[in-house]
């Protein structure tokens, strides 16, 4: 069985439609797929009633949240996307994204970029407005050299466009997920660039708030990171999840089904589905 429990579509900041992603996952040999778009479950409505040729869909979402003034991502797996608690979370997040986008645009305009909100909105189309949409507009308008530069100078952690004011606390997102019958999973723990003791503090707070799992494999990562995350999941009694965090076919090193084997000592999250 190949599981990919972290992927994105163009309902958030991914490139592919839900149908295209499902097709690509099937081609790559994925047996169980979770689409975990940022703060939306729209992809599940789009795939309602579609024949997925034996592919099992595990309903999921990736919520943006804050922990100790830092942005963190909390995945909900095996949620009921139609549950009121998820609906409440999604509408809260939509409002947060709108308010945040206005503030990001204001800051980018101060930095010399005109029409940032309309430009990003146009990039997003009907998708949830997110920082990569701003980044694309910044590149297309010649304001930034590349997406990477746009994040490095303006949108990334600690930069003016990194605004967390409206995000809920980590505990709130855990409650939405638990209330809907889902499993809260801390996304990509190695991507917050925390010291070991700070990462342990995050995991302890996560468990205290009702968190149940963590990603042990997330996108491309090296052996040392995998060993560290494996050991932490065991020490903290957390279920282990894995996923590609796939966004776009342009990144050939990150694709649906890229992880095929959970470290043997871990308790896989799917044993709790
Ligand atoms: P948002 O959900 O609006 O806060 O945007 C965060 C998203 O931006 C992440 O989920 C990534 O997909 C993307 N992202 C974050 N950092 C970078 C980066 N340095 N380069 C490209 N994309 C990034
Ligand atoms: Mn993303
Ligand atoms: Mn994430
Ligand atoms: Mn993600």
C-alpha cells in the first residue's frame, strides 16, 4: 500500500485540479491519497461521485495556525469534511485570509508594488488567496526576480508579508479536527527550523492540546531528519504520517507517492483510520 497523506490542488496553492491530482496519484501507484489543501475542503466536493479507479480518498485539510507567535501547519486526517466544526474552521480561515491579504498588499505597496491585491487575486482565481499567489504576481510584474526571491525578501518567515495576526491558535485547529472525528497531525516538523529543545516544546504542547500524530516523512528530506522525526514520534507517543506535500508537477523531486515506506519502529497514522 502506498499512502500519500499530504497534497495540494488549485483549490489552494497547488497547480493541478482535484481530478488531475487524483489521476497523477493513480499513475504513480498511490493507493490512498489525502488532499490537504490549505484551509479548504473544496476538492472533496469536486471529487464527489467521481470514479477514482480504486484510489482511496482520505479526507483531509491543512490548517494555518500560530504557536508561540510562530506560524505552524496542522493537518487534519480522516476528517468529516461536511462536519460543522470543519465548516466553522474553514469560514474563520477564509476571513483571516481576506484580512491578511489586504495587509500584505498594503505592505507590498509601501515597498513599491502597485495593485498587489488585485494582482494576487487574479493569480488565485477562485482558489483561496495565499502567499504564492502574491509571489507569482510579484514575478510577473517584474517586481521580484523569482518566487524564491519574493519569499526571501518580502513574504517568508519574519518578512513584512509574513502576517500571522488573524490565524487561530494551534489548539483551536486541533479542536476543529477532533470535533469532526479527524486526527490532528503536526505538518513538516523539520520545516520550522527549530532547535531540538524548541521542537520538543512544540510537540509537548501539541500533545497537551489533543494532537495525535506528526509527519515523519514530508517531501524531500535527508536520512538524519527522518531518523530524528522517527525517534521523536516514538518518544512522544505520536502516530506517524507521511506525504509528499506535492504542489506542482514542475518540481520533479517532489511527487505524489514519493514516500513508500514508513520507518518500521513507527506506528503509522493509518492504523487509526
Ligand atoms: P500561505 O498559506 O498563504 O501562508 O502560504 C504558504 C505557502 O507558501 C506554503 O504552503 C508553501 O506552499 C509556500 N511557500 C512557503 N515558503 C516558500 C518559498 N520559500 N518558496 C516558495 N513557496 C513557498
Ligand atoms: Mn502550500
Ligand atoms: Mn505546510
Ligand atoms: Mn502543505
